[in-house]
C-alpha cells in the first residue's frame, strides 16, 4: 500500500457518478431489455478511462475504476457467483430491509423516496438470492474489469489503484439465503467463493478494497433486532470469514471500508466505532477507511486516539461528507486531518 511521509495521500471509497448514457445502457441491461453487448462493453471501457483521468485531475493519488461496470457495490455478484439466482417476489419487505433510524422518522422515508425518483429501474431489477450452493463461477466480468482499469492506469502512468469487492458479510444482506437455512454455513461458502475474486484482484497488482458495511450499517438494519452484544458476535463471525477469504493476500495489499450507510438520515441508531474497535482491529486488511466527516461520526477521532491503532494498521479517515450538498472549505479539511 502506497504511503507517504511528505504529504497526505488522497483516495476515495469507490463509487463515482456514472455518465448518463452509460446509466441508460446499464438500466436496459438490468431490466432485461435487449442491448448490444459490444456497445455496453465499449462504453464501460471508455467510462473507466475517463474516470481515471478525472480522478487524477482532481488530485486523487490512489484511484479506481469508479465502479462504472456495476449498478451496485453488492448486486454485481449475481453475474459472477454460482448458486445465485432471482429472488422470488415478496408481498412485503421485511422490517430489517429498512434502516431503524428512518423507521423512527417516517418523514425521512418519504423524503428519501422523493429524492430517489427517477431511479425506479433499480427497484424493477430482479434482486438476487442464494438458491443453491454458492461458489465462484464466471470470471470473465472480473477479468474485464481488471483489464480495463489496468489499461486506463497504464495510459496515465498511475502508480497505484484499488478495486472494490463486497465482503462476505454484506452479501448475506443483499443476496439473502434461500438455500442453506443457516447463516453461518452460508457465509462460510461466501468466503470461499469471494476468495477467488479477492486473490485475482491482488494478483493483478491492485489494492483490494473490501466494502464491509456489515460492521457498521448492518447493526441498524439487518441485525436491528439483536442487542449490541449479539451484533458484536455477528461481527466477530464476519471478521473470521473475511480473514479466511483473504488468508493468501498480504495485509498491506488490502484496505477495508466501514460505513454506517451512505444516506441522509438521523443516524440515531448507529453503533459507535468505539464498540466496534476491538473486533475491527482483528481484520487482516491493513488499511481502514472509516467515516469521519458527518455529524454522527466526526467526533470519533477522539475514540480512535484514545483506543489507538495497532502498528500494522493504517487509518484512511473520511474527511468529505457525501450526504450533504455543502462543499467543505479546504481549511476545514486541514483541521480534520490535524
């Protein structure tokens, strides 16, 4: 992992705005419309190239592909994992599908729905589920993503780039189990399956970023009915699964993103980072990307300073709040970094 003693290096957590024409193609593909595969592939390749250039121009040191080939940081696995298929329609979404803080404030749910108008295609796409034994299947989409990013980076002389991949734990939420009947068995197979993707990313020379909101936001949605002790047991299990899946990758070639949900809301039920600290520090990735700019978590730098970091961990604090339309003053960013 690239480090510096001269200045603070910059990066981000992954997903960048997609061009509208690419979104139109991805929407058509998601909803089952006939699309020209070559047109989609070519547009994705160009979008990734443009994204790398835009990141460099913005002063980003450690770039990625903007996740331009994906409509979601989790649902993409339905094109890669065996044993995953369409989820049968539900008459009513389970309560745990919604954030607990939003349920406490119904007006926020209505507001969020209004803001998201025009994105209904995402709701029309068939959500995936585990309908059989899960293993890694088609490696072509991953190989294409890696080749596109490598070409874009080489063209711009980029020293280091990262590639996002979903954690085993977060997939238990977005690809619900309809086969195993026991989440522990399911996550064990997810860990073995995703290890294929993790190792391919590392072998291609990229930093592997594990997207793991299962350590943050899952507390107030997926596992909101558990008490904190019960949730921390789930977190311990998920760390063990992640460590198993990454056992063949050097820790300094990995970083892990933890968040409490990238949405505008009260966040009154977010689990404190101090409670997560003992568990999260057991995870193998050396880099830790943690929210540090929004009003619900900006104060937690005090907890991190008090609790400390192991010598083998590197903190990559979030200093830009993506859930607000305010543009942070550079002086504020400098104050946060100090």
